[in-house]
DNA sequence: ACCCGAATAGAGGAATTCCCCTATTCCTTC
DNA sequence: GAAGGAATAGGGGAATTCCTCTATTCGGGT
């Protein structure tokens, strides 16, 4: 009897999770052991449950997939994570590889591709679309690492969360409510964000963040 | 024997379509009769196949869900379309209602919500999330229908200039100096921009403007 | 000639951001 | 165990934004 491949799903869209779970359940040998709505939930669940494969959405509020991947691999280095992305933007691709993901699948590709990715990664290989990989190598060789947004600006986990919420029009009090912290703390994060990015105000900060792919649009 | 409810799915993400189809297939009485990758494909398919319900993603390349909905209803007025959206962004919601959608479901809500939406719409009712609807009604009752009728956002030349300068971190006084007008005028433009785009503050405005290609990134 | 929208500008006030501080706790790293 | 970064939280105040309201000018269109 073959061992089941256990899978965890991390995505903020419940409908997408439901769908993915349903698709995977129909494939022989796959078993979805958990779903997480956010990166934070995911890290929480990892304490108890360690799946063979994690399918990780990149764009999520609160904690994005890149950071969640980094954090998870810090604590569980042997975890195998496959990134799911809506965009073929090379920057996410690059960042996800750098974070330690073993695979990358575009959401616009079908379940066959996903199944293949899971099997490959489960068997100890990588799974990265050839065209994206080629593109990435070309980019790096031609434009250097600066093009990959390897600037010295590194936002902390909390700062990224705050930034995400600033982008969607939240005030300090609203952000405070959502992150269960004081508005004053949010204000401090905001100030630090402006300082780190060398921007003048929230509008400028949002522009900078989008341009430099600190957040997904 | 009950008649099957036939469903069409329009979304550019194959994995999402696969998942959705799988979820819906497990619900008794639902039958997915087609999937379309783009709005154009969808209109093509409609010539031959008319489902009871269409699940329509809003953000798609080539032809977005709003335009696809409009076009489809022009030719097939009795078609029942439910919008699927990642964002609770007010403008999509409004545009989709205006385009003639009978329902609106956020992707972050679960399959139960989706099932409910399909059943309601199939039975001749609408399905719109209460909080979003309340928000919209509030807006209309306070600002009049004129504010809403102008749903296709067109910025004036001056507004675009001001917006551009807001994005690069300029304050009202700085913008005033650069455009040789009073800071108070800039303030008015700013207020109008927020109103037109229905955004909450400058940061949100910048995000919206970039998302909707009102400015160059 | 008349209306309308765009652009201009101001009064005035509430809300929010921005930006100095200080300070504590909890990690991690050296 | 010391040092440093991240996150927490607060005081306080200046600057800026957000919002409502009124009002004038100018040019394009019916």
C-alpha cells in the first residue's frame, strides 16, 4: 500500500481553498490535512501538523506567502512548499525561490500541472516552469540583482502587514483594531515605514511599495 | 425528478476553475456545463450553450468580467450572472450591479455562501452581501444617483495632474506651487478625486489609481 | 444667449497623519 | 549576559488631510 501524500493549503480565499481541496481529494494518493486562511494561521497549525507538501498562495493580507514561507522554513527546514501565484511576475518568482520554495505553479495552469508539481516535489525534485526560469536567469544576467529588488530596504513582518492595510485605505485606528494593537503602535510603524522607504507620506509610500514590489497590487 | 441547475464558469485561472467545478459537482442538482477562460471565449460559448447560472470573475485579462457581463446580457437578457470578486472594492460591486449581475460573492467566502447565492439567483432572487449593499444604498441616498451614474471614472486634466503629484508625495502647498494655483484649489481637487474614485484617503487613492490604470506606475 | 462642467478660491472645523520623544518586553545573536 | 532589533505603547504638538459649503470665472455646446 502506498503512503498518502499529505497536503496543506494556505490561501485567503475560502472558495479557492474549497475548490483546491476538492480537486486534490479526487486524485489518488493525495490527502489535504489542513487549510489555513493566513500566514499566521499556517504557522500556528504547523506546530501540530506537518504535511508533506504545502501549497502557498503568494498574495495574502496580514502575512504574505513569501514571508510565511521564510518563517515556516526557519522552523521546519525540511518542509516542502509550492508557491501558487496569479502573476508570472519574475519578482515574486525570484523571491519565492529565495525564500526556499521547492516549486512554483501559476493559477492559470491546470490541475495536471499542479499534480505534476506535487509529485515532483514530493519525490525530492524541484518544479519550476522552464520559461519563467529562463526569463529569470536572463533578467539577472542582464540587469543584475538590483533589478530583483535586492535593495537594502527590508520591512519587518509587522510593517508589511501595516503597509498592506494602509494601501486599502485603513486609518491607524482601523489598522489597530484589525491587528489587535494600539493605534499608537500603528502610528510608530507608519513612521518607521516612511523612514525606511524614504518617502514623504502615505500616498508616496504606497506608490513606492507598488513600484518596488514590497506589496502585491 | 428535479431539473439540474446548469452552471457556466468564467475565470482565467484554470486551477480556480477546476476547483470550482469540482466543488459544484459534489452538490446535488448542480451541473457545470462549460468553463471559459476569457470574456471573449464566454461570449463565443454562449451562442451554443445557455446555462442557468454564470459564475463570472471580475478581474480578467483581455475582457474583464464587467464588460463581458454587459455584452452577454445585451444578447441574452434573461441570463443570470453571479460575480465573483477577490476584492470588496465598492466600485466593482456597483459596476457589476449596473452591468446586470444578479449576485455578488467574495472569493474569501466559502462554498456554502456560493451555493446559497446560486440557489437564490436560480429561484429568481438577487444575492448581494448585506454589508456591501447597505454601504452602497447609504452612498446613493447621501450623494444622489448622479454621483453613482458616473460610474465610468473619468478624471479631468487637472485632476490627473494633481493625482500624479499626490503619488510622488507632494503636499497640497507643494502641488499648488508646481501648478501655480492656490493650495485650497488643490485641496478641492483632492476631495473630488476621493469622491470620484470612492476611496477613503490618499493612500487608498494611489492604490486604486494604479490598479485602474488611471496613472502610470 | 444660456447652461454646464472645469477650474479657481476661500471659511472653517474635525480628523488624521506626521514626527519628535521615552520606555518596556521579548527574542536572537554575539 | 550584553547588545540590538522588533514590537509594544504612550505624551504631545505641529502639519496636513478630509469634508462641507459658498462663489466666481471661463469656455464649449444646444
